C-alpha cells in the first residue's frame, strides 16, 4: 500500500497551532512537524528521541503532545501496551475517517491501516450497552519479527 506523504513546514505548523487556539511556540512547532511528517503514530519516547539535540526536554515534548491531542491536532492511541502513541489528524492518513492500527506483539511498532475497514456489528440480543468504539487495534507480528 502506497501512501502519499504530505510534508508540513514551519509556516503550515504555525497556522495549524493558531487555528487550534494554541500558542505557536518553537517546541510545539517542532513536535507538530515531527508527528505530521511521521509515517506512523509515535510514542512520547520516540518523539523525544527524534528531537534529541533540539533543546526541548522530554517534559516539554510530553506537554506539547498532550496539548495538541486535547486541541484535536493529534489523536492519542492506546494499543493495549500502556504506551500512548500520538498520530497526526490534520492531513495524510488521519485526514480521512478514523482507521484501525496494527501493533506488533514482539517489538511494539505501531502502524496505521488506512485502507482497512473493520465492521463492528452489534448483535441484536446484546444486553449491555458498552458505549462507543473509540479504537480498533489489530495485533500480531510485523514482517521484521515474523
């Protein structure tokens, strides 16, 4: 599956932050660009590693991720391994309707599955209302771990 990659520059990142009602700080711009240009959802540790040497500490990066998730720029994904991953919603794969994610049970790598449709059927005789489905996560082994 080939995905068109959209590159987000500094001017576009600043506009997105302004439209979301967030201050356009250098750390937010850097974090937004890193996630927007990533090919898959990233954890806080992965973003911090990618921005190592940028002068932004891990707590600042975490606050940026949470602020932008709260503002709706990012989606926060829990793949069942107690590690939040953040995905960019503003363009590329996340511009379309929500989609499932795949997580490798060995290495933990998360991948977007934008071309995969999952139908969640509700049996008529279901007695309990479990609420809304917010995430669909498929687990297995990635090609590298097979």
